[in-house]
């Protein structure tokens, strides 16, 4: 060990004027937590150091969690996350340094930096002054200025201490290293290496701490023993780094594969879109050519007719001119001849007027026929009225994006000022293959309500149960058209969930009392009370002609009741704290567990179909509903979205609906959805989405 320290010391002494090496030594001697230099550092197994204060603080954080004093505390290095273990009993005996890697090489480097390059009087430093050191005491292992050295020399108890001047210290730097190799517990030199505890020890350590405890061998401190202590740690770090690089390479390959598949997908879709666009353009051009041909034919024939009419008109004009000339010539003749010629002229004028009138009507008819012919040609085309063929993906292939016809109609509609509407401001989502849009937002009592359940009483009425943060709990009926409160029924206990039943009844759960009450929705009186013997939270009803089945869930149980509210069976299922339940039928059931943030699905005998859980994705699984495709929509109470899962429990997408969605219900006609948002001490809102 001395050889290693001397080599490190000499190598550093030779390059002490190198600024780069001095900076590296400074970093090595700094505490990994507070970044301050420590003259007596505690070195971890990864060879990073901590000052005494940070080290003890790191250990104290873990002591309350450890009951066995013979167990070890794991210290995580803040620089490399390597774990160093130390014995708790040794820490309590203030001998924690014995179970960490030997810090002699580190201390030797500290002496190189502080002891030789820039010596400072440590006595003056403790007084808040900075004074250069001129002397060094081997026994005290401290630097002194001239004034403090004189005081040190006058004390009789320190008279036998070996002291050196700075010049003498630089001539023999091994003195510093030797002084640092003294056991802090017994004041003796380190002479042995304990193979079991992997630490250096003195003769006092052997006789007091090691002789009856350690079963390992104690050998002389040699260079190869230190290598055995350090090399495995270095090898372990190298292996960890190698595994990390391999994982990064694997992730990089996976990312490259995803990018390639994504690029291929978009290229393929672009080719399909280009092909359909070219086909449509071709059909439009062909149709345009046909329209132009038909359009030119009509005026061509009409122009021919007009030219023929013009020829007749010119002929009549010539006859009129001759008649006028003849009439002028006959003014001087007999009256009978004048009368007869005038009669002929009137007949000619009448005939000419008819011709002119026909010519005028013929011109209008030409353009009228041209327009009608063009319109008929357009109407017969297959392209117009069916232009949705240009969609890159059909509605069945990508129902989440909606119909292009719907989007086109929306863009064509304008407000009273002629402005196009903002499609981003509208809250909507796809439920199955249908788009539901937010039509009404009903504010409940701000800061006082805590609504946990809702259901549809009719197509324009919802019922909610309100635990209330302040005041007495109740359940209420709201009109979803005008958003006004219709009825408020006080309750003597806090409810949790509600489900509307046939025959104008509803079931409300009371977890604390472990009971379900059936209320009339006509006079709101209690019709029946059921003791369920579990903390019941969720309740739902499956409608069918025979009267349906009511299911109540809580803890890890699901109880079935028939139309007469007689218990038919009780299932024990996976889960710890079931809160909400919904069912497609009596053999396909979904429920959410708020304690484990899990969504489960079981069949009628309680066998598990799937469980969906992901601590990074869903926080507070709450209310559920099911669409016609058996996809389940789960409120994420801790966030602002709804998770959509298929009937096999695979994640499909997220729907952002606003902060803290808790309960959700679907109307009997499946055209309206109610989502309850909020929580304790916040505004509770009932948002109504319509098809």
C-alpha cells in the first residue's frame, strides 16, 4: 500500500505545476454531495468521496427504516449510483470508516494539494483567518504559521512532537503519507488487511474488534491486496456500463425500426392518396370534355337556325323596303289601288313581326337550352355527390378521425357575422363509430359538492349522488336541456354510486353502512333496504325483457340481485378496493379498482378475462361505460382524460375531457353521455355530450 501511495505522490509531485492535473485532483477530493473539499474524506467503494457531514446525513436518512442493528445500510453514490454497504452497529460506534474502501491514496493526494502546493495554517483557518503555513507537525498532522508554531512549541505536552519546515517537507514528501497511515481509533499504524471486512486495521483493531468476530485472514498490506479490493469494483462498473451501452444500442435499433415502419406507412398511404386523386382528376377531365362537347353542339345548331332566320328576316326586310317604295309611288294614284296595296303591306308587316318575335325568343331559348343541357350532364356524373371517395382512409378503417363529409359541412357553416367556426374550441370525442359533441355544461355547487355517481333518469334528465364536503348529502335531479335543478332529496348517510332501474326506481350504495337502498323516482321514497355485508361502492343494472340484473361491487366482491332484489350469487374476484362497475350483460363485466389503479374484466363465474394497469398511464381508475363494440371507457380520476380499451384489455387511445373525470353514464337511447368532473373543494361539473 505504501508503494502505491508513494507512486501516486511522486507522480503528482512531478506534475504539480500542471494546472490540468491539479484541477483533476481537486475534483477527486471534493465531496460528491456538497462539492466542498474535505481534509478527512470518507471514500466509498466506488472511490468517490463524501465529507463527514454529508456521509452521516446520508446514513441517518435510512436508519428509521431499518430495525435490525446487525443489518447493513446501502449508500448510493450521487455521482455514479454505485452501492456501498456499511454496518449499522459500526456507524453507531463511530467506526464507520473501517468498513469503507481504504482512503489512504485519496488522503495522500489531499496532502499533495493542500500540504505542499498551497499550505495554509489550519489553526488560523479555524479562527477565520487565512495565513500561509511554514511548518508541519508529524504527530498533529497539521500545518502552522510561524506564530502558531511558536505557541505549539511552548506547550510541554507537545514538546516531543516531530516538526518539519516546509523546505524539509518538500525534500521528503513520504513523511506526509506516513503520518496519514495512523488508525484514528487506536493511534497506531495500519499493519494488516482484513479479507472478511475488506478494510485495513492496526494491532489495536486486531485485539479489540477483529479477534473474536472475524473468521477471515489478516495479511500484511500489499499492493496486490489493494488491487483485489479495487479491481472487482472497477470490473463491476465496467460491466454495468457495457450492459447500459448494449441496452442503448437495442433501444436505438427499436427506434430505427419504428421510424422505418412509420415512414413506410406514410409512403404507402401517400401513394394510395395520390392514386385516388389522379383517378378523380381523370374522371373530372373526362366529364369536363363531355360537358364541353355537349355544350358546343347546342349553340352550334342554334346558330345555324339563327342564320337561317336571319336570311328570312333579310328577305322580309327587302319585301318591306319594296312595299314602302310602292306605297310612296301609289300616293298619287287611285284610292282602290292604294287600299289594296296597303292591305298587302299590313299582312307583310304582321308576318315580319311574327318572324322578329320568333327570332327574339329563339335567342333566349338557345342559352336556356344550353344551361339546362349542361346541368343535366353534371347531374348524371357519378363523381359529384360521391366525392368522399377521395378520403385516404375509409370511416370503417379510421373512425377516430370522423367523416370528411361532416368536417366539410362544418367548414361550410358560418355564424351570423359570416365567420367560419373554430373546430379546435369544440370538445368532442368518438364513442364507438359516432362522434359526440359537448352540448351543455352544468355547474354544481362550487366548493361544497363532491359528486361520485350519476345516471340517466330520462333522455333529458340525470340523477346524481352528492356526498357534500359541507352540509348534508343528497341526490339531485337536473334538467339537461336548461341545466336547472329539478329536485333535491336529502340523505342521512353519504352515498357513493347510483343506477337507474326499471319501473321508475333507482339503487344507491352507502359504503359505510354496507347497504343498498332502492328509491322511487316518482315520490323519492325508500322502497327497499338491502344489507350487503361489504363496503359497497359501485352499482349498475343490465336491462333486458325479463327485468334485468342489478350488480353491486365493493372490496373484492360482486353481488348479483334479480328483479325482485333477491341475491342470486356472490363472486370473489381480483382486486382490493372496487369502486365502479358496468356490464355488457350478465356474462361480461368490467370494474375498476382505485387502490391498485387497475381495470378488470370477468365473466359470469368470476374468472378473470383481463386486467389493465399502468402506474405511468392511469391514476385513479374510476367510472366506466361500454360501447356497442364492447370497448370500455374508463375515467382517470387523477388526470384529465378517459382511457379507451378494447374488449381484450388492450389500450386504444386517450380522450381529453377536462380535469378529474370521476363518473360517466350513457343514456338508454345511447345518444347522450354525462361526465361528472371535479372532486373535493373544487367546482363539480356535469358535462352533457350528444350525438
